[in-house]
C-alpha cells in the first residue's frame, strides 16, 4: 500500500504537459516566434494574410516612443485594438501632435476608409493590433485642415 501511495504522489508531483493543439483545428504563434520587421518609427509583424494583396490581414505595429505618422488615408476601414501602452490619435489634414487624443490598452478604434488621420506614440512605446482588408495602402494628405 505504501508503494501505491508513493507512486500516486510521484505522479502528482511530476509536471504534466498538455497535448499540442491539432493543427487541423487551430494554429498558434508564441510571442518569441513572432517575426517583427524593425523600422525607424515602428516595427511590424504580419500575423495573417498579406497587407499588400487583396484579402484579410492581421498585423501588429509597435510604435516607438516619440514617433507619429503624418496625415494620410487608407482606402479600406481598419479595425484596431491597443494591445499595450498609449496610442495617440489625430485627425484632419494638419499634423498637430499637441492636439492628439490618447487611447489606452484595451481600446478599440476604427479608422474609417478615406478619412485623414495620423497616429503614433509619445512618451512610451505602444503596440496595436490591426485587422483590415488588403491591399493596405496609405495615401499622404496634402493641404490644410483643422488638425484635430
């Protein structure tokens, strides 16, 4: 009886590893396996699809502190969730970082198609998750507007 108890205790103390998910059912990428493409103002990691081609894409963008885009538009709506940090949003044709609006981790934002905006990070890096329909192009805005 003592051996059975010791055997049961040993089984209880051994680490148990769960089975890997069936790849026919689901796939996953661990954080250390995400392929980040480094950039001067931001880094990007495409998780699904190809933003340069027609179809759904999912992309992470890590804005480096102190960097923002300039006013631009996209031909399709983009659906964005702030994963970490504070993301700063601006709208209109005039670049005015002092007038940007902060959104914190967990915030959901929709960039509507063909609407001028700019965004980025101020005091800290921020990571956003973008879901969109490709091809994902950015068209710089010329002219002046309200800057907000």
